[in-house]
C-alpha cells in the first residue's frame, strides 16, 4: 500500500504539526507522510541573515516582505540558538534544520530550494546526517522554551 503525502510548512521554528496531525501519519492510523516545505524558513535557519553572509541575491534581500514570520524578532532569536547548537556539533544551521526534519518518523520528504550547486549538495547530504540524542534533546529544550516562534510577532 502506498502512502499518501500531506504537504505543510514545518520547521524547527514551526512544529505545530506534531501536536495537530503527526499521530494520524502512523501506519496504524491513516498511513500518511508529511511532505515538508519551509524547513529552512526561507533560508533563515542557515544563519546567513544573522551573520551577514547572505548575498544580495538572497531571498530576504530581494523580497523583504516574503514570509515575515520567517524573520520576525522571535524567529531570529530562536534561529540564533539553533545555529549555535549546530555549530557546537560541527554542522551548519541548514544541516541541523533539515536533518531534524528527516529525523521525524512521519516525514516522507523535504522540499528543498537551492540556488547553487553547493546548496543542492548540502541539502542532499542533510538527509543522511544522523542527529545524536543530545542534539535532539537540545532541539526540544529550545522548542519548549520558545514554542513555534514563527507564530509570534
């Protein structure tokens, strides 16, 4: 039996799917998988907007009104925590964000958006990065301290 896919905005900064629909994705229930979009919050979770390394062609520079929830104050503060966690464990913020999505049992796939071969390769490799229990625990700690900051303005 093939699985149906449900597409939804889902990321470290917007985890409402977990409390709303994740249980329904079990093979024991509706046998759905989540097709994630927005895993990097428009690139924000890479950290490039925090450290100023985003090029002038980066999305929030050429489209500053695109998804304001992705770069609101609460989201940026929480992004900084996730990027710091990623660096402590030898990975980029983008890798952490995508690997975390792939680590969820109900995720079937993650839609990526790459503007260079380097980004494409990094996105592809993130699907193969195992996250330690320590990293997953810290991700949850950050989430509990500031739940779904994409919803906060």
